[in-house]
């Protein structure tokens, strides 16, 4: 879904929103081997993007939406839920 010429990496919107089904928004980031020291910086970048997308009117209308950041570092994955 394009929102103001920007794209969340994954945005799942339930067809039947009135039944209380929840949506999901995920922002992915990747760090190369040896860049593990930049993890917090990448997580912050992903959080800021999620929050920016969350301010768009099209997404604000989705009352029940889970928001996550996922940062892959070499062979590890760090997932954070944004409240």
C-alpha cells in the first residue's frame, strides 16, 4: 500500500475490519556482518519510519494494528514491537 508516496515494507490490512481483526505493519532493516555495533541505530531508524507511517491518515484509520521492526544482523534477527 502506498501512503503519501512511501511504502511500509509489509502492511497487512484485514478485509473485515469491523469484526475486530487486527492489521500488521512491519519495517525491515539489514546489517552486514561486522556491523553489529549499528544495531541500535538501525532499530531507531526502523521505529521512526513505523511512527511516520502511523501518522498517515490512511493508517490512522486502522484502529487495531500491530507494529514491528525487524533487524537482521548476519545470522541473528531482532524483533521489536512498537506500541
